[in-house]
C-alpha cells in the first residue's frame, strides 16, 4: 500500500488494516490504529509507520481512545518466512526479554548487527524498540486487569528496573503507571483479576472468525490431563495447561459466536475472552502469543477469503464459513509428538511421563512431557528419534525456525511420515501455504493452501456427521 491508499483506509476507518500499519498525527503527537473513531486528521499532518515501536521511537504516544497497542498482530509476520518475519515471531514470544538481542540473532543465524539493520530498515525500529513496545503493552494489560503492585508489574512485563518501566509508560501513554491504572476502562464482562481468579484477557482478531470450527477441532484432538473442552456448542470453554519459560500456566478460552459483527471502537472485528492463571506473571507475553498462534488470531481473513473465494470449488465453502482459521499450536514440540503418535498414545505418554501440576485444576493435572524426558524414556523408533531431535535442537520448531529446514530435518528422521511432517509445518510452524503430500492442490490456492485444506476438512466432517 502506498501512503495515499493508507490515508484512504484511515479516512474510512477501515478495521481490516488494524495492526497492518499505524498512523500518527504531527499536530497532536498521538499515533492510532486505522479504525480510530476520532476526527480524521488532515493528510498533510499524518505520518505512517509499520509498527507501533516505530511510532513510539519517533516521539508519538498511544491514543487513549483506540488503544493501538491492543490490535491483532500483522498477518505478515506469520506468512513471511524471511528473517524479518522470523524475528518478529521470536520477539513476540519474548526472546529479546529473556535472551537479549544476541540470543535473538543466534536463533536467526545472523549477527546482532545484521538483525538490527534489517529490522530498522524495513520496520523503522530495531529489536530493542520492538521488545520495549511489547513490554509497554503487557504492562498496560496488567495495570488494567490486575491488582498486582506496580513494582511487581514492572518486572513481570520484562523491564530491567522500575525506573525504566516508569519512563517507558510515560513515553508511550503520556501517563504514570498509577494514572494508567486509574484510567482502566470498565468494559462489560472484563473484570479485574482477584486472587486465584487469573488474568482476564480479550484476544482480539480482525474480521470474521469461525470459532465453532476451531473449538470442534480442539475437542476432537483434546488429550486428557492436558486439555479439555466443555459446554454446549456455541458456549464452550477450552482449557489447557502450558509449559512456559518461567513457570506453568492454565488457560481458559471461551467460544464466542456472533463476534464477527460486534465489538467496540477499541476492538473492531471481535475477540475471544480468555483467562490466564500463571505461576509467574513474567510469562504473560509468551502465553498470550502462544494462544494467538493456537487460535490463529493474527490472520488476515479478508485476503484469505478473497483468494479462495475466487475458486469455483471453494467459493461456496468460503461463503458458508467466512473467516475460517487454520489453527496452530500452543506448544510446537508437543504438537509434533501428538501428530506422530495420535491422541490415544499421547494420553498414555502424559500419564506415564508428564509432569504433574503442583495444583491440579479439575481434570487438568499434567504438563505434556518434555522431549528430553521422552527421548530418555522411549528412545526407540520414530518417537524416540523425534524426541531426541527436538531435545538436542536438530529439529527446531520455535517461532523463529526456518520452515524449510525444519521440514527437511523432520523428513530425515527414520520412519517419519511425510503427512506428519506436513501437519507439523502447518500447525507447529504456522505455515499458511502447505498442501497435503500426494494430493493435487491447485496453485491458484496459493499462498493460502493450508486454509483451503481446512475448508475441505470442515466440509468433510459435516458430511460425515
């Protein structure tokens, strides 16, 4: 998009582009999302940025009305397989906060200087600035939804010091942390966290979202002890355990029907309600990003539906289910093992080798066993080879992994089924353009073949029901 096209999106308050770019107003010093309901500024006063971090780096503060930091992430970061796309996925997972820029660069296979240059050239902000913007958003969520002391929020959000935290919040929101907390919107259905109740969240998405199909898939695949789906269709709750960098978590996500046509100025397009119980609040950013990947919340359904809807075979399916998603994985290594062994065998592995939670929550009692544990306990066959490869890094499935390298490493394992490797590429690596091995999938479905296959699978499920 050129700048004139972006301005037209701003002028029409087009929520399809929320998160794809941001605009700032030089006369006010504020940056916004394209769908901001405020009076449209004059074209000569508007600047455009690829990321919120770039806008912040240029001295603009976040709009209090449209909350641009709460938009869905750009779909580009999930689609792209280049260094910038991989870096953005890793930053979203909290790698810079945990390992620094050197750790990010090492995972990408580049020098820190090369990563800095590529991100700054294309996005207008380097890895430190991008991570800083993410920390500010995490801090705002905690200030709005919990009663944690401000000093605890500073370190939970990833800041190195309370002073750094205060300075960042003032720069981004033009308010002190106490003022940000006092200004928290009292949105219907979103209550502040209380002891033991977890952190309430709204996981925003753009455009239509077929939550029923996603919850159907999660119900079919649920592994006892680690996951459960309860409730009636249309009002179901998905719950699961999470292994996170600093501790463990339990998440509950509500199925939400009718979200495609509802929302507020802050959430045009809809959201899924979630609640997170974390043993360490420093894991909030990572947990949220993993949920977003599991539910495919950063997808661009407009682009997907436009391309697939032009195909004669898929057109009626797209019309029946606009915004159908291609679910990912909350834990890529877990997904790889489950794709290989199937649900029944996965339950056996959980019971025998999974780590029991210190405080079980209903039927959620375990974490899925780590690859190193499986490699030692069941060293033989394809499962043993896969677990060992995941444990020693021969197969990398983290958000910054190179998809082609990962698939090649999977296929090099003894006994690996190409169909399993393709499933891992779709689900664990989030590739939107994967065709099942051996099937004739038209090139006209590119670059959204994973979504096309999902449409066919949902249709097949309905026919067999």
